[in-house]
């Protein structure tokens, strides 16, 4: 059953998104407070959406009819808020201005960037910030802030910005960012039906808001919150974070530890040395996401993580341990050991598996490229025409858009210094990694997922640094850092979540048109907000240490490869080949053997640092799911799942409350590790 999302939902969603777009960077960078965004199920959007569900139910009770918003409309507003909160900080703006100013500001800090990097910098990407250049003072102000900026009003700060210096680079980069977002939009339109309808992916991160939406539409929100299982789960998480939050501010209050350092129980050397740094994190909401995920997937996540730790020990005792130096200069923040290069080959094979699963759908979409909508509809019944018109696009624009967008990205890379072969392979590698990562997030229900190896690590490890060229090497590193390295709040998983949210929306064209316009507004506003914050307070006085250090590290790695170019890395190629073979085996067993209990995406996350925080939550969630279904069947599962829904609500309720407290207290208790 489909419904129309009314204009009021779009307007409120946009207003709330705009507010979050301004507040999120201010809250994180200046106040050092609990992140309002962060991850693929961010705090502030769900905290607000939960209260919107309650508010809508209350208005429905007063009016003795439907509430002011329907369930789908609240979910629509949630999607818009997630987009704004992500783009405004970790998804784009957090490191952006440091990315385009670091080669100038830090050039004199013991680096040789003035003579080695600056001549290679594309002029359109950067302000003219070399010593004596027109943008020299503008770049200094980014880091040091305006003189007396803390005492200025925001209007005065905006007037003091060197707009003549920044407008050119911002227009150039906005074109690149929006072009990449357009390609992501086309990928969502192309694969959305395949994942939502054909493969029936469960989207575990959406289960709680969807259940709340169903309760609202069925006028059962009161019964929803009176459910005894839900109340026990909500109170359990609330009490945990109430005690720990009070302990944070008043140390004499006892706390319940949520982190256990288990590495001390394992030797530093030997068979179990891979567990020497083992940690057990206890996050009720993450346990709930694992319980709501398919049992095969939640089992695979923790199983492969522990298996990878055991594999490290096996390499040690067999004398096949390889030094980190064997990797050379790498760009993945978590790429520490040669054996972790297995993920490179595994990603490639799993990407091909995604395409193979979608082969029929992709052939249909390719055929639509050369067929008019009228001719497509002639062979269909009225019911099919209505269903397609209302729910899923039947024209070939996603394929055309992907083709045109891809060609534009190739031209972009080529025009800024990459050889033609590299200009084709670099965007392909970027989006290959992004598609696979999005599949892991939306199918596995991962709220946190940092990459192990970056796309550049695979390209340079396979072909060497020379195939990019000197200018191309620098350009690729910068493009990767802007959008394709930190996937903490990447847009594409949110777009796939939006495909599921809009599944039963009748006016999907309007829905996605508004969402597309939202992206343009989000990019512009996030740039202006971060620029104003930097001018007023200065990067040095904000919580931007990670953004600064990671950007400097990327440019240092480029410098190393310029000084000492490398050929193909035999260790990376060898382990990538091993990873490809293992993934081939896992895919075959998963698809062909009915009793096989391991899902391939578990192997893709085995070396991710995100699993260091999530593995125990997925173990507990899997165990509860298995015991529930084994001894109580689906009847017990349908009851007990509300306990885990309560855990999510309790975690995010307390997370939102402590975030509000932190805005005024000057320091904040962190409910989530984001």
C-alpha cells in the first residue's frame, strides 16, 4: 500500500536538516561535545525522529484520527536529517578546508612541500596561498582565526571572510562533490530495486524506526511504548548510561564499565598473539542491531574477526610474520599489516558477485536506455504500469546518468593530471569500494565501518605509483581524502536506506527530487558553516586534531612516493590474490551450499578496526537471536525483539540527553564511540 508524502514533511525535514547542518560542526568542532552525527545511524536525527513519532501519535490522540505526520513522513524527515548531519561534518566538511590548505600552511614545518608539492597542485583546487600570494592571509586565518574573532558576531565573521580567495576553489570542489553525489544517486536508482525488491535485503538499521512508523500508522503507539519487553530494554540502557553519565560528572557515583580490556589474558607472542589487544565493548544499541540483523550475517562478523586474530598468531608461530614496512606508503588509516591486503582482492570479487546477482536487473535497465517509456509500458498490464509508476523508475535514466557522470569524472581526473588509463581506473576503484562498503553497512546493520585499505592502496600496490604520474598521484590522494577515504558518514549507504524508506511512497519522483535539491543546499551550507567556524575560532583551537593529522599523513605519503616511486608491491598483490581466492570460495559456498552458515561480508570486515568495537555486540546479538528462535520460535522472537528495540531507544534517548547537557557543561559523557 502506497501513500503520498505531503509537503509539510518535506518542509519540516528541510528545516530540521538545515538546523543540524549548522549545529553539528559547531557542536563537534568547537564544543567538543558528543557527536550529533557520526556513523550510519547518527544520534541527533534518530533522537529527533523518535520524538516526532511521539508528537504525531499525541496529535492523533487529540484529534481522534491520524496524527500530524504519518510513519513514512517521519522516516522521510529522518533521511533528510541524516543527509544534512553527514555532509555538514564527517561526511565532507570536517577535513575539507584542511585538505585544500595543508600544503601551504604546513609547508614550512619541516616539510619540503613548497618545492615538491606546490608546483603540482592544480590551481583551480587551491587558494593562491603560497607566501606572498593573494590567499596567504586567508589560509593563515583558517588555522589561527580572526583577530578578536571570538568577540565578533556571526554576521561580522561572514563579512570578514576572504570570499574573493575562496569562491573559486569552492565552486570547483562543489562541482566535483555534486558530480560524485549525482553518480551515487544513479547507483542508488540503478541498484535500489535490486536490493530492496529482488534480493529483499532486511536493512537492520531501519528496523527500529520502521517499527515505530508502523505503530504510528496503526494508531498503536501507546501499546508500542507499554510493551513490557520494550520497557525493560529501554530502562536497562537508560539506567546504564544514567549511572555512567553521573559518574563522568561526579566521580563518586559508581559506574558500570562498558569496556573490558581482555588483551591481558593473551600472550604478546605465540599462537594467540593476535588477541593481545582484544577489547570487549558493551553498547546496548549495537547488540540490538546485531539481534535484528540476519543471524547468518551477525555470526559471520564476529567469527571472521576472531578468525583473523587467530590467523595472525598462526603466521607468527609458522615464522611467516611480515613487517609493516613491507607495505610501503599506504593511505588506509587502518592498513597496518600485509595480511590485511586480503581485503583488496576480496572487495573486487564481492563487487563482481553483486553485479552477478543483479545481472537480470542490469540487463533490463540497459535495455531501457534505448527504449522510450511509452514503448516500455505497451507490453505491461495496467497493474504493472501503476506499480512501476508509483514505486520504481522504469526509464533508463539511471544508466544514462551513470554513463554521463562516469565520463565526466574520467574527464575531471584526466584534466587534472592523471594519465588516461589511471583516469578510468581511479573513479572505478573509488565507487567499487563505496558500493561494496554500502552493501556491508545496509545488509549487515553496521553503524560504524572504517575502511581497512584505501582504494589507492589497491591501485598503487597492483600497478605501482608511476602509473598515476606525479601530478596524478597528488590529485588522486586529495580526491580520495575528500570523499572516498573516511566512510563514517558516507552518503551512498544513506541513499540506499532512502530507497527502502521510499519503497511505499507514491510520489517517489518528487521525494527524490527534493532529496537531490537537499544535497545541493547541504554542500553549500556545510562549506559556509565550516568556513565561518574556522574564521571565528581557528582550526588550532577546535577539536580538529584527527582531521589535521590524517590530512598531513596523506600528503606525507604522497611526498614519500614522489621521492621514491614504487612498482607493484609483491606482498600486497600476493595477499590480495589470497583474499580473492578465499572470497571466491565463500561466495560459491554461500550461493550453492544450503547448509553453509558463513556469509561472505563477514570476511570483508575481518580486519576493520570497527569490528574491534562491534565484534562482541554482534556475538551477543547473534547468541540471543539463535537461542530465541531455537527454544521459542518466531512467536518468542516477535515478543523479545521489542526488548532490543528498547535498548536502541534507551541508548539514543540517553545519548541525546547527555549531548544536550554537554552543550552547557563544557564537557560531555560519550554514549557512543563516534
